């Protein structure tokens, strides 16, 4: 009897050891995308704690910083592969950095769970890679969601001119030509200008935009650019009816700055969403970190780890190929809504998680982000024209 | 025409901060004779100091200017005594490696203390604008420009009218002869290096409002200052203001008139540096 019990304990121990999994996490914890990177890491750690607490799987995270810089990301990724010897990597937030990782990823062959990297340049770079799971929508999904909003602005508010400021890296510039064409198809006159993210120098471009007199000032860039644009637009006397931004994250404390008022943007998630998974996530996040985040990268990181844990459980193994097979057929509810993988719209990658439907538009109103479009998700009507004058 | 004038105005306003930062670099290069790659980190310190005072005490950045000047002067003095002075007799490469290492150290120290997030000092007048007919002038960039000019004027008075200033210029011109006349070169170096750091610290306070404070905010200003100093002539203090004006106007014009110029604006200083060096090479046989 004792022998049998000992054997059972040994088996249980072996089973537990089998599902103990070392997971590499490569995120921008410094540099231009640090706000998104840290939010993502918080979500990942929260989910890993929850998974480990259930005892069904044990996840051990090995976190490295890519510095929002391809030159730092490649050695950091190589370290994960060669020193930490992980088989599964969560990361790929910034398109330019993820693009640079495409070679090393193909070389070492991990199961790569990608949290961001919306640029279709990345989709192309990972074409045919069998262990590439992309959770975040692609840029054409983002464009589709934004175009829906612009169509509404054109139809309901008579907006006719858009001035676009886009950062000159892959995030901002990939597909800008197509974007311009699509807006023109909707009846807009478009003027688009590139800029260097983090330079803080917008006065010259904004001055030129003044002659164009846009209804909408639209910028595609990073959080560091938000305040300089909001400030310098006023300083050069640009008077758009809407300032609309599409950064992966917004600067910390931006909502407390009066210059943020009426600035609109697109997000995939806000803590005020009424879906049950979202409410559960918000509560767990508040309990662990003592605050509520508005960064959608936090639930995105959370979702990735939760889905990974379910796949590990389903696969009953820590073999990356078997986990990938389990992930491919997974169906689950997330703070963003239902998640299931299918081939990307272009057919270049096999496992695409979310699409255009998770996006919605918000506006900074009285110190917080309020959903304003589409109507089924709106908690407040859009303020158009926004007041960007100095009071 | 209106666009051209507004563009020139934008460039003119930016040139003040450029001149202030580059004058510090020219001082340390011209007087102490050291290529200081950590110059931008004094600027970063000023920016974070302004942020701390604003975030913790609600202190207007205008009041932080004096404090940043003193703090950066003190840190600059300590850096000179502790690090720069011992390597002055060493080959130039050693000096450059030391200041480069110091730059990395200070950036990482800031990363540890403040994290990588950008911090903004947002006083109520941050986006205030003055209108002159069809032209717009941001109140903060205008204030920064005026203050920079004022400081540079005071520096000029100090260098031309005070004994200490004259001693500094003498050391800049000839390192041996002033010693024979009883001028303590070491003290002059200390003062010059402290002043250089202080000017960058003040510029940092201005940039905490115009841009943001972050561990890497100073780096690009070090590079631009090198371009300005090269254009002005290494160590030539008088040439710094016109050289800063050339760089700022070139950036504004490229950004406004070149297709896709907004993405190229950070490359302008490379071009300026390149042209300055090539021009000098052609002039000297």
C-alpha cells in the first residue's frame, strides 16, 4: 500500500513537473514604448500569479527589456534562447523591434505569442512561421476601425479635411499610403506628414497644416508625442475640430492635464467596459496593484498568459508544438470579448487572435477616457467640435 | 511669405535653447579642453529637478531655474574635481571614454531613480500663445528664448568685464602663459566646467516644459551641440549663437519645406556637422 501511495505521489510530482513551464517575456520596459511595456508586464504577472495559484500549471517568467530598440532586443532575445533556454516567448509589442526579431525567432524556433506589433510589415516577416500567434489586431484592422469613425465624422459632423502626422517608423508609416487613399475615398482631403517620434518638434509641420485648415488633426505615433502635439497645435494657432491620436499607450497623467480635454483616440479596452471578464480583470488588477489601469496592453498581456495556461492544460505537456496545437483550437472569453485563432485576413499567418471589432473610440472628457463611438459602446456623446482654444 | 516668416520665427525661438546648451559645451571644450559627452546629462538633471519640484512641491519651473543652475553648477564642480581633473594630462581618447562612460552612468542612474517614463512639467501657461498679426509665438518657447539670450548676455559680460572671466578667456587662448601671470588654471577650469553644467541645467528646466524629462532627453542635445560647436569653430564662444541659429533655422526650414521633412529634422545636425568639418578641411591646407 505504501509503495503504491509513494508511486502515486511520484506520478503526481512528475505530472506537475511536466506542466512547469519557463516562459520568456520580452517587452519594452524602457524607451519610447515603456508605458505599454510595463502595463503589459503587469497583466502578464497578474495572470501568471493566478495560474500558479490554481496549481494546474506552473509558469516561471523570465523577463527581459527590449528597450524599444531593435539593437537591444536581438541580444535580449538571444539570451532568452541560449542562456535561459525558453521554448515559449511572449512579447513583440513594437512593430520595428518585432520585425528585427523575425530572423532570430525563425533561427531558434520558439512558440512566439505576440502582444502588439500591428504593422503588416511584421505579418509579412513572419509569413509561414508555424509557431507565430498574433493576438493584437493588424494595422489593416486598426485602419478599418478608424475609417468607420471617420466615415461617421464625415456623415454626421461634416468633417472634410484630415491632417495626418505619422511617426516615420514601421508603426506609423506602414500602410499610410493606403490609409490616405481610403480616407480620400470617404470624401476627405488629406495632408500627411512624417515626423520623428520623441523629437518634440512639431511647430514647423503644424504651421504648414494651418494653411490647410484641417477639421481633424490625426497623429499616429507614441505617447511621448501626445503632449508636445497638443501644446504646439495651440501655439501655432491650429484650430482643428478634433485632435485624434492613435498611440499604443497614452502618457502617464495625461488625463490630468487640461490640454488633454476633448482629445480623442482609439483603444481596444477601458476598465469601464461591462463585459464580465473585463470586470474580473479590473478587480484582480486593483487587488494586486492597488490601482486601475486604462492601458489595454495590461489585459492583452493577461489574456495571452491565460490562453497559454489553458493550452498547456489542454495539451497536458510543455512541448511547444503540442501547446501550439492546443492554442490553435482554443475558445475563451477575455476582457476584450471572445478569442479564437484563425488565419489572418491576408492569409500570410495562420493564427490571428483579435480583429477590428475590439476597437472603439474614446475621448478625454473631464479627466478620464470615455467611450464615444460606436454607439453601442459609447457612454457619452462625442464632443465635436472639441475646444482646443486656450481658456 | 507668411509661412516662411512663421517658420523662421519657429527656428529663431528654438535657437535660444540650442545656443544655451552649446555654449556650455563650448566652454568646457574651449577652456578646459575636454570633449564632454556627458554634457546632455546635466541638461537631463535640470529637467528632472524641475519635474521633482513641480510634482512634489507644485513649484513653478520659473523658480526651479535658479535652483537648477546652482545644483548643476555644484554637480559639475564635483564631476570636475573627482573625474575630469585626474584625466586632464591623459590622452584625449581616455578623456572622451571617461565622459562617454559618465553619460551612460548618469542616464542609467536616472533610469533607476525615475524609470523610463517621460515626465512632463505642465504649468498653467504651458500652451499660452502670443499673437502678432498673422503670426503665433508660443509663450514658453519665447520665454525660453529671451531667458537664453539674457543668460548668454550675462555670460558675455562676465567673460569680458570681470577678472575671472578674463582669466577664463586667457586660459582658453593659451594654457601656459596665464600660469606665468599668476592665474590658477585649475580654479578657472573648475569654474568653467561648473558654469558649463549650470547652463545645461537651466536649459533642462526649459525643456521640461517645452518637451519632457526623461533619462535620454539630453543625448540628442549633446549631439546637436557638437554640430553647433563644430560649426562655430571648436571652443569659439562668440560663434555659438550664430551657429545655433543656423542649425535651428535649417531644422525649421527642412521640416516645413522638404517633402517628408518632419522625419528628416533629426538628421539636419548630421548634415551641418558634415558640412562644417568638410568646409574646415577644405580651408586648411
